[in-house]
């Protein structure tokens, strides 16, 4: 199921686990919730034919450290910048899904010189979710609120990680059977490990800090080329927001790619479509460019 290499390196004060494959211009892939870097198992081998692919587990997820602090997106973005530096990478193309897209957006705003181009997948920026919040949005984003409650979610989810994760994998996919039992088992193992649930929830609990960071530079648009991909059939994104308008507010140089018959996990639900979109968008990316 996973043909990538695995390694761990200390960067930005934490041990970071990452998958890697290929050589050439570097491409960094950032997963979202409820996943780990395993989420990119379909894209890594195809991208690695032309690129050096790095797919880390974010702070708090998978086999990366789960410290008690540092889950604001500026710190998590710095994790990735320092990881790249430790690997001898000073400029890269960046792809982020869900929570990883939040990290990626903060990274390109804080460190524009290191990102050649950016892909954001099925993500509405945190400050826009907060700004537009109403009863309809709250119903779709209930987990944002639940995951920010202190301690109670961990108590309720202990030993029930599979129920929790299967709900999302079923509810968030256009085809509820999209994610294989083998993949779900791997995710359950990661989240059931010590600190696994708490690490992911700490990511959500940084929401107030994230919004403050986002508001501070809300008027500054991302200058590098941006591709926004989303599944048209996910209730919290494609069905709820005008995604072209959302990302036009964020980026000066925007391309969009809605995917039909697809929910929140395009890279897993329609991997061939996503891989082609990524390869097309990455075409021309060279470290000499």
C-alpha cells in the first residue's frame, strides 16, 4: 500500500517523520484531517517520476512528535520550512489538503520566497469560515467546535477511534466506500497511538490563534500561482461556498479545478484525476526557474 521511503529528522525542535521518493525539483505534500502522510500514497509514486517528493506527518499526527504546544499555523508552517532546510531544500512547490492547506497558506504568506507554486485542496481558509459562520455553516462545521472543547473529546473517543474516523471517511466521501479497510486500519492505528487524538485536536484548538494570524495579513494576497481543487459534493466546502470567490479573495494568480462526484478527499476518492491536475499544474516547475 505504501512504496515510499520513510525517514525521521529533527527540525524546528521536533522529530518529524516523512515519506519521500524521487529526485528533481522538490514538491512537498501536506495532509489533512483525518489522515496522515499515508493520504498521498497514490500521488507519491506518480509525482516521483519527475520530482523529489516529501510528504511529512504534520505536528501532532502520525509518527511526528506531538508536543503540548505549537499548533498555531505559523509554528506548523515553520516546521515545514525547517524540515525543508534540513533536507537541503530552499525552494519548493507546495500542496496542502484540509489542515495541510491551512499550514500551506500560512507558510506561503510568511515565507513567500520559498514557494514556487501552491495547491490548496478542499479548503476554506479559517478566517473565512469564522467570518461567514451562521447556523447552516455551524451544522457542517460541528467538528470544528467539538474538537475545540477541552479534554472531553479525548475522554469520549478513547477506544472508539475507529467509530470516529469511519464516520468522517464515510460522511465526507461522495462514495462512502471510497477509503479501503486497509487504509482505514492504518489511520486508526495512527490516531489510537499515544497522543494521536490529542495531537489532532490540538491542531483544531489553535483556531483562535490561526484566525488572529490570518486577520493580520488578510489584505495581502498570495502572489505565486495557486491551484484550488475541491470536491463538488462535500457539504462543508463545494456545496456550501463559492470556492472560486473564496480563493480569488486569497490569491492574485488563481486556477480552479472542481471535481464532480467527489467529496472532501479528492486525492483518495479520485486519485488519478488529482494526480493529473497536480502534474499539469507542476509542469514547468524547475529549481532553475
